[in-house]
C-alpha cells in the first residue's frame, strides 16, 4: 500500500485539464482548525469516509459546511438500515484511498482502482461557487468549481449520488 501524494493530486488535475487555485497553509487536522484558516472561500467542505458494515463497499460523503451527517437520514437513501452504515477505519482509508485521517479528499479516488467507493454529494454543493479540497495533503487547499468536482469523480471512474442531508 502506498499513500496518495500531493504531486499525484496536482498531476491528476493538470493531466485532466481541471482548473484550480491553490492556497498553501499550516497543517489542519480538524474542521475547527480549517475554519481558522484565512482562505478565499468561506464555505467549508467536509469529507467523510464511510463503510457498509461487513462488506468492502465504501462511501466518500462530501458535505457543505458544518452540517452534521445524520446516518438515520443518510442510510435509507443508500437503501441501507442505519445499523449497516458506519465510519471506515484508518486501515480501510489507507488501503482504499491511500489516505490518512485528516487528508480525506476526492483526489484520493484515483487510488481506488477496484471502484469500491461511491461518492455521495450533498445536494447543497450545487449552490457553492468554489469548493476547497485537500490535494492529498493537509497543508494546502485547491479550489475547484462544482462542475470540476464532478469531473474529478468521473475521471477517476467512480459512481456518484446526490444526497439530501437536511
């Protein structure tokens, strides 16, 4: 298992002609730390790596803002019972996306060559002008449009689903 690298993320964006603006910053490990950064985008995006229990089926849930993800609301949209949905562990995150906790990003999707991950997009993302995501590093943020986020998912050959988290 090799971890996803910053250079891989930037190369992926450049090779797929996905425009982005990059801001380097101090390392951030939590949403609270991310909120303290002086970034050009005031909408914070949260990425959660979830798993259908007792399977190798994973979900990358991309959420607008400080919204709490209620599994009771999300699970039925995935045609699962609440008890079947949980957070993936650190080993799964490393094995599937090549990422460590605090680095979860759609730019880890190219590492999922077995296409075990379905991307769940908060419906509110469509209203955001610029979406900040980690380039496989928590010391930088790249900003892309919603349409370009969809390209990242498409070019990494993953399925996606719009979810209502309200």
